[in-house]
C-alpha cells in the first residue's frame, strides 16, 4: 500500500501516487463526555477476533460500537464534477444496504436527508460528503468518529471523500474515475467500528506506491484502481468481522473459531497475519496474532476443515493496521500449518501452535 494518509485510521488510499509517506494522523476520535487525551487504537487483544477501532480507557481497551440502531446519517448537498448530490446519496444508500444485507449482522442505517453541513464538523450529525483535500495526495476518503469515552459508544461519525480525485457513480464504473460506491462501502465499514483487513495482494508500482492485484476484503486499506468496481460487496472476511461486532440471530452458534499461537524460535510473534480457508465452503477469513505470546483468534469461521496459513504483513503499511508498528514482526517466512483445523459450530478449536522460521 502506499503511504500518506489523512485523518482517520479509516483513510482509504489511492494507489500509484508518488508522494512520500507521512502525514498520518490517527482517527479523529473526539472525546464526547470525558476530556482526556484519547487515542484510537486497534484492539490488540486476543479476545478480539478482528481488527476493530477502539479507545484506551485507563488500562482497558474498548471496542467502538453503535449502541443505538439504525445509524442515522446525513448526506452533504455538495457535488463534484461527474457526481451530483443525488448521485452521492444513491451511492451511499447502496453501500449502506450492502452492509445491512449481511444476514448474520444486525447493523442498520437510516438516511436522514441532505444537509448543508460538512463532514468533520462535530455537530451531532453523522455526515457523508465531499471535501477538497488536495494535500492528502493518497487519501480517497476517511472516517472520523466521536465516541463516549466511558462506554465506547459511537455518537457521531463523519465520512469525507476527497474531491481532489475524479469520482464516478456510473453503474459499470468509468475509466479513470474512482468508484464512489466502493469507497463508501469501505468507509462505512470504518463507521461501524471495523478496522482494516490484510486480505489483499499488491504489487509495487514503478515510481512508488502499490497496485491491488486482488482483495479478499473490502476493508483492505488500498483501493482498486480507477475504473474498477470490484469493491461493492462485503466479502467473507468483512462479513465475519461485522457479524463479530454486531452479531445477529444464531451467528455465534452457527460458526466456530480458530485460536492458537504463532511462535518463532520458541517465542511469540506479534502481528503475524493468520488466515483460515475453509475447504468446504471456500470462506477465507483472517486476523493477526495480537499478543506478545503470539496468540490469535479468528471468529465467525464456517464449520469444516480449514487450511491455516501464516504470513508477515507485507502488502500494506504497518501503520494501516497497528499503532505500535515497532512491535510487529515481519521477519519470518510464510508457512502453511501442516494439519487442517477442524472447526465446529459453536466452539473453538483449542490452541493450535504454528511455528515460523526467520527469513
Ligand atoms: Zn480504511
């Protein structure tokens, strides 16, 4: 992935830019009830099965989450060349519906109408709209969140799409223009509390940056190239993450989890990307080892035999995933676990140990 991001861990980047890295600010979370220095962190605890946005409260970390559903949002009445406010509204509605259509998750949205206020204003209204931010050369969009720092409840979340880029809402996409619906889907994922997924493959582009070759999650931090509309539907990993945050029905009983430890030379590996591929349903989901002893958990896994693979995080900037990037170990060879994990509905596999070798 490429470098600079704007505000928001939520930022989605554009590929191929030559700008240098830097300019990252962590998600704009403002403390609504408590005046305190607040950081948005990725929940680095093995009890969390997917990367989510969270806040530190004392020595605890709490996942950010909407308590009151539906999430009521406004759409800015400002268009950009090629996209009218009505086009923007339609793209956001389709993206919101795509998340709502996840049968195992309870998230719902309610469109409150157009507004003249801008995303980023802390006004009690969750607003999505364009903003001209040419200085954010690699940021297509970003999400900022206001939370109750006692409970982790999300009170307001704003999404901006960077008007400095060419956009389209054409049903089949448009050459040279970014698909607004795909980026809205990604940012709305952040708005629900999801962080990034590492399920994607990129290649380095001559002159800087990375190009996405394929993604196994719309929450992969790097966007597809202009003209591409492949990112309009949540994938298995996004579905599992959202369902873990907002479980509906018998999601917990119908799925199982894989847990274990990644070690290198007998010591735990932090930040190893672990994926589970279900050979029966072809579901592909992933998470990271999130403790110093290398512990990982992947929840929402379909019952059946799963192939486990461990790899270093090398298809994206570490800071798209972790606050404390120096804790992340990327110095090991990818490995496939020699035994299939037998996942059973409603239960955990028990600790699976996978050792990797230094590279
Ligand atoms: Zn993002």
